C-alpha cells in the first residue's frame, strides 16, 4: 500500500515537472520570436509618446496627462531606469509582459482542461502573430493583456474554489485594477469575471444560505469600483465628455460595426499586417476556434468555464464594436483593441484538445459503432474486454486527431503572420530615416518647422538636438488665429536661408495645403521633397524679392492649351552645391481638366549627361493646373541643387510637363519634342 502511494506521488511529481518544462519551452519560444528584431524597426509616433509620457512627473500622469490610464507609463519609467532608452530597451518591457502572458495562458489551460490544453494554450500564445506584434511595441497593450489574463486566471480559480482564501481575492482585485489602469478595453474581460462570480455567489446563497461568497464578491468588486471609479470620474472623465462632444450618434452604424469586426478578427487570427483579402478565411478560422467551446461544454467540470469564455469574448467584442469607429466615441478602430480577446479565443480553441467521449459527431458515430459491435460480439466477459480495448484506442485516436487539428488551426495562420513580422523591410514608421536626412544636410542658417505638434516626441527622440525648431501648435490651424500664426512664421524665418518643413500624420495629406506651407511657397523654392510613410519632408530655399528683375518673354506651347509665357533667372553663375532658381510664367487659354507636374533637369552641355533633377507641381502643389483660371498668369518658382561634385563647365536647364502617374509628357507644339531648354548656367570653381 505504501509502495503504491510512493509510486503515485512520484508519478504525479514527474507529471508536474513535465508540465512546467513544456510551459518553460513555450515561454522561451515566445522570447526568441519576440526578441528577434526587437530593436530593428524605429519607434513610431505612439511609442515615442509613451517614452515622453514616462518622463513626466508621476503626479501629472495620475492627474490625467494622457487620455489613457497611467500604469504602463509608470512601468516604462521603471524600465528606462533599468535598461536605458534605446529602442530595444523601451520595447523590452513589453516583451517581458508577452512572455509572462504565455506562462499564464499555460497555467489557465491546465486549470481548465488539464496538461494537454495547458500546453496548447501556451503554444498558441507563443506563436500568435498578434501577441508577438505587441511584444515588440513600446505601448500598453502587452501589459494590459497580461494583467487581464491574470484576472481571468484568478476568476477561474475562484469559480472552482468558492471558499478560497482572502488573499486570492486580494490578488484578483489588484490584477483587475492593474488591467483597468493600463487600458480601458480590458473592461470587457473584467465585466465577464464580475458576472460569473456574482452568479456563483448567488448560487451558493440559494443552495447553502452561505453569504460568505456574496460578501467576498461585494467587497472585491466594491474595491475595484472605488479604486478605479474615484480616479476615472474624478480626473479622467473629461476625456469621455470631450470625445462625445459634437457626435451625431454614440453608437456606430451597423455597416461600420460589421466592417470593423471583419478587420478585427483578421488581426486576431493573422496579425496586424494581415491583408484585407484574408478576412473571409480569418472569420472561418475564428468560427472553428469558437466551436471548441462545445468540447468545454460537454465536460461537466468545464461547463461553467465554457460560458465564462464565451462571455469574455462577447462582452469584450461588444464594448469595442459599440465605441471604436470613425463615428463612435473613440473616433477610430484598430484590431489592437481586440487584443484582450486573444486569450479567450485560445481557450475556446483549446476545447478541441479535450479528450471527452461526448465531443463531436465523429464521437457520436463511434458510439453507434460500439453499440453495433455489442450485437455482433455479444456481451460476455471476453467480448466486453475486446470492446473496451477498441473503445479506448479509438477514443485516444480521435482525441489526438482533435488536438492535431487544434494545433494546425493556430499554427497555420501563425506561419503567415509571423513571416510578415520577420520582414524587416516593413516598418511602422520611417521617421528615423527622415530625420537622418535632416541631420546629414542641416546647415548653418537652417530651421526646422514641425507641422502638427503631435510629432514632437518623435522629433525629440530622433531629430538633431542643435537645430532651430519651430513646433507649430495644432491650435494655430484655426482660421481665427491666422494672424498669430503669421507672426510666429515671420519671427521664425528671420535670418534663415533654408527651412525644413515636416508634414506629419494627417497634415501630410491635407488639402488645401496648410498656411505655413503656402507661406513658404511664396517666400522660397522647394529644392527637396520626399515622403516617409507617416510624414513628408521638404526643404525650402528662401529667396530674395525678384520683382525688379523683368521676365524674358517666350512663347512655348505645351499641348494645346498651356503656354510658357516668360522665364526669369536670379543668377547664371554658380559653384557646386549651390541652388539654381528659375521663375516660370504660365497661362492657359481654357479650363484644364488634368493636373500636370513640371520637371526641371540639369544636364552637362558637353555630353548631355543629366546630373540633377527635381519635379514638382506648379508652385509646389499650391497651384495645380486644374485650378488655373483661363487667361491668368501663374508665377511658378522652381529650384534645383547642383551636386557638390559637379564638374566645372556649362550646364543646360531643361523643363517639361507630364501627367502623373502615367508619366505621359505633353508635346511642345511645332517642335516635335517634350523638352524645352530654358537656358544655360555656368558652374565654376
């Protein structure tokens, strides 16, 4: 008897060791996938804002400095003190949260369905492209998912053990508060926990007249409500009021909800970089994963958990769907808002690994086959033994097939999503590349104008520290403050030879162009322009007045309706590295229906080799050809920079017009060519 007990204990300890080892392996896998390329991609705007916020005093963060809760910024501040402020170090905090999330997923799966389900949940979180994406981002999502997962784990433990020690409730309260203080959308998970534990407490009261569970529920959730509500309604509620202002309706239209859910499910399954065309496949995978809840429901011991898992997902998705949308209280939608649904989805899919006989139609068919074998084999002792062996082997086979299917259900989308994350040619932002251009070409008497003050944290991290910077407040975009904006502009350009203009975020695609850009177009010539994903960078050469210099009259017709009526040079003698500026006088004889771009080429006269080029719409986009009034002249200034290694000699300046994006050029009437040589310049020593 004692030997049997010793053997049983030894076997149990061995099983626990194997479980721990497997969970550790998947945590290591999550760490390897997350740490690979962790610092390769540069910070994007929200990450830079997180860094900036983490540098602010604690009292400011607690007082509602940001629309988001402050816990992640406080955690990031601690991480900065430990590891520094490199891109790798800033994201390492999220990576640690992601690895711990895998460990909690494994523990939650074991608690619900045993070792196999625990291993499946840990594996699924370790390879999930959405989880890895946020392990590699210096934002609050990985921490929020970790704390919400911890609250889920404690909730399931409390459901399984109604008379749990008080310290369990304390940990549950702390995890719930931590999740709420990290991200508002964890409220869906916590609401499901609250309802499940309330139903259990009410059941205990009805069955046993035991009020302890109900009192524990009241105390725990009262502490959560008081601990978060006092801060939110005291300091943070103003953000909700501001978001609701001028909203025609608080709940998005049905078509927006459906569209957002498709995008969200696509992100959950295939990752944040999933192509829109994968949405139908993602929905199919999502539904198959949800069917795993049947496996949890079929087992009496996990029936309650199947309902809780469904509530985790349904409430979380509903909260996001009803608030996050262009016409919702949160005026945008991103699949990242559904990150907190990922672990419940994995738990649901884990139901496929449950080896219960009453699981699927296949098991039902197996049951019919066994009943038929009873008729054929008889019901004696030998027949029952054979039948028992057949049942055991078939049950094991079907259970293994279901587990293999569950792993494939997770692994195949992960291969697609993880491969996309390993493509380092893709980046969340190219702001670092853009500021590198400024650092390399910044010169004395330059200035940098930052249009859209939201970019300040990024520029503060990447931009040259010794540059003269004008951070243009978004408040100055109001037409009523145009005079104040002009005053700041005039003061900034005073004494400047060149101005770098950074159009960031939504200002990069604004039309008409912002007033600062219009003023620069009037005072100078754009000699550089390039897009960098979430920003555009332009360099303007500020020019002196040229009204006293007459235009040289010409009559060159491009196509049927555009006339080049005059040209004006500001200089003809240059040295390498200097900028050639040229004024062109355009007019049209009728309304144009096509926008054209002007190209300016600099070619060496002796051999015709092109050494520089710069293309731009008229007046750098401020006067597109479709806006020209027939008969009105347009003064269009263009500039082209001479390469610093240009040879001494004569160079021809050649212009023309083309349509974008076909690049089809306009023919010059009567000349059989698309290029007009405006004149030549001398490049000397």
